[in-house]
């Protein structure tokens, strides 16, 4: 709470404990979608939130790269590090590195840095592991192809990009008047 949530403005959550004031590290954390988004944005911004380095960039880099290989029949490149699952998926003949925080029921934070993409999905399919079109299927079948298609469409029409290489992922939220998150909680004025 003091070391992370307070920096991100997360004040509504539930975290099951394994003892007095000892949160269960592997499970039982319940956050609102907007707070899951804040966690993902912190990782997308290499540990920076607003003007502060909340996490070290080295820690973020290590957490988004596999420290343990966890190959499966579906994915030989799968791995795990610091509560994040990693994989490489082929979408429209392009390999996309994906990092994800997984929660029971279909809760997911997906990070695809190569696409500048952060996706939060919440669901209520608790203890149901046999769902064919789960959160990851939505990401792979619909969201990433739409992003790829939009990128191809924009580049084929030579639309000038408004992306500034010095800006951070949160600039979209703080500079977009139509964003439902344009309440100042996502501003990042860091020059890093």
C-alpha cells in the first residue's frame, strides 16, 4: 500500500491474506479495471509514474523477460518472471512478444511493447479453465489484428504520426480530451 498503491492512487482494493497483515503474494488481489491499467502503465513506462521512478527500470526489464522457461504444448517460448507470464505469438505472420499478468476468472493485463499496446480485460469466469474464447483469444483474434490493420492503413496513406519519441505511454491519456481517464491521474511529465 505504502510502496506502490499510494503512488498510483489506488485506494480501493481487496487483497486476501495468509496471516495477520500478510497478503497472499500469488493470488487474491482484486483491483478495479482502471487500477489494473495503472499497473500496466507503470510497466509500460519502465517503472515511472508521473515524475517519480516507482520501480527500477532494471526490475521492470527483468519482470517482462522470462527468468524461467515454461514451455507448453501450445507455446514453446513461454516463460515466467516476477508475476508476469511471457510468450511470443504469431499474429498475421508477425511474431509479437507478449507479457501478461494473469488472474483467475480471465483478469488480464497484456503488454505488447512492440505495438505500444496495453490491454486490460476483466471477466468473471472463476475456476473455469476450459473457455475457448478467453481473454488471450480476444487479444490474439481481435485486438492485435485490429491494431496491425490500423497501422498498415495509416502507413499506406502516409498519415503523419503524432507520436513523439520522448513522450511516454501515459501521454495519450493525459493529452486526449476524450479519454475517460483524463482526470490527471495518468499524467506523466517525466522527461525520461
